[in-house]
C-alpha cells in the first residue's frame, strides 16, 4: 500500500500519514492498534531508507542499485508487539488481539508458554 504513494506522487509520506491511512482500513482493526502502528512505522522507515539510498545511487555514490523493500505476499510475517502490550499471566505471555477479532470470533487474546531457557 505504501509503495503506491512513492510512485504516484514521487514523495514518501511520513509514518504518521501511513498510520492515519490504515485507520480507515478494516484490516487495521483486526490487530492490536500498537502493533499496526509499529508495523507502519517500520514500513515508512524502510521506504525512507530506500529513498536516501536511491538518491546516493543517482549521484554515483553507490555501486549497486537499491531496490524497494520486499514484503511477503503470503505466509508468515513478522509482527512486533511493544512490551507494554504484553502481560505475564500465570507463567504465560498474554498477546492481545484487536477489537474486531473479539467481535467476530469472541477471542480477545491468546497465550504463549514462557521460554524455558
């Protein structure tokens, strides 16, 4: 979604614009809001880095041509939960889900066993 902006207007949007754009998307509400915000910030930072490297390449300061970040089209994806969102409950880590998941499936969270190491 974010890459369409770089090509349509030739500019990168900032991370807060990206977060605001997602708030109108139904998929945003499936995840815990802090997770989507963190993911949006990561995408915006990756695109900003690409733009910086692309400028250096065009000036001849880089020998390789940078490419846009690639993201998986299917399969598992990395999701970052901020520490304040995770809670320790009876030696398990409680991972919260978004309100939409709670409404659709009546599931507000899931728990993971604490690592033994």
